[in-house]
């Protein structure tokens, strides 16, 4: 895509309400990970659910991939100012996953816990949306394949209505919490909500 073509596409997407202010279009898929990429071992991998639930739960890889899956094509927006349109993901829709659980009345926040300690927080309200997914595939290919594993294999959340740092790669546990727990970036300079269309990039500490 030439420079002029890109500018034209950005103009169209902004007019269509799909390109937030301060973002520009990328055709690449940059990798942004703080720290190393974990190795995936299907024999030992698990996904845990704990906190404000009637019963703590655990899925092995074999069990997790038995869950019903869905597909979605969405735009993603990174706070480092790139946006990528029409990315296709497959996995367990978060709303379907919630039906597997029994939350207590206290559950108000969802904290995603990843390998190597990365965390990110969102309200249950933001997570309980029809475009939030626990994704195992990108563009039809497993995220744990070597070419894609840096993008969060074998499992990541995808939360299209928030900046992409809130889409947790290498997901290993979901904590339902009565109180908010600012995550890895949110505890620093990043905004707690991170809505790209409101340009919620930084909090008061980061301006
Ligand atoms: N576990 C984990 N998840 C993470 C990150 C990380 O460092 N560790 N980085 C976040 C950030 S800042 C972004 S922009 C996206 C990048 O996803 P990508 O590498 O697939 O583009 O993942 C998010 N999820
Ligand atoms: Mo990011």
C-alpha cells in the first residue's frame, strides 16, 4: 500500500467511525510483549477461574478446546498508535464462558492473569459484551503455532472496545473480584478503562 493509499484508507476509516483519533493504520501485526514468550506445553497448561465464584474451576487444554467456539472479525487499536482492521479470531466467546461459571453477587471486575505475571483489569460490564473472546485462533490458525505464539498462544483475551494492552496474551487465569485491581500497565501510567474512541491512553500519573 502506497503512502497515498494509506492516507485515503485512513480518511475513509475515520469517516466510518472505525479509526480513533491519534491512530494510524497498519497492515503488519506488530508484537508487543513485556518479557519473554512462554513455551506452550499442552500436557501441563491450564486455565483457572477463581475469586468471586461459587466454585473455583480449572480447564486443561484438552478440556478447554471442547468448549463451543465462535468467530469474529474486529478492529484492534494499540495505544502505541497503530490500528489494524478486520482481524479474525476464533475461540470461546466470553459470554458463553460466563455461562459455564457461577459468579457470586460480589463479582464486579475481571482480572486476567498471564504467564510471567502480566495482569490486566476490566469491569465485568466491559467484559460481558458480545465481542469479547478467549481466542485460540487468529486468521484460522492456532495461536500456539510457532509463527503466532508471540501473539498470545495458546490463549488470549480479545477485547476490541479497549486498547490492545487489555487483550491479555498467554492467559492462565481469570479472577472475578469485588474490588478493582489495576494491572501491569494500569498500575503505572496507563488509563484504567482504555477506551480508544475516548483516547483514554494515560492516567493522571502519565498525563
Ligand atoms: N501476557 C501479556 N499480554 C499482553 C502484553 C504483554 O506484555 N504480556 N502486552 C499487551 C500489549 S501492550 C499489547 S499492545 C498487546 C499486543 O498484542 P500483539 O503482540 O498480539 O500485537 O498485547 C497485550 N497483552
Ligand atoms: Mo500496547
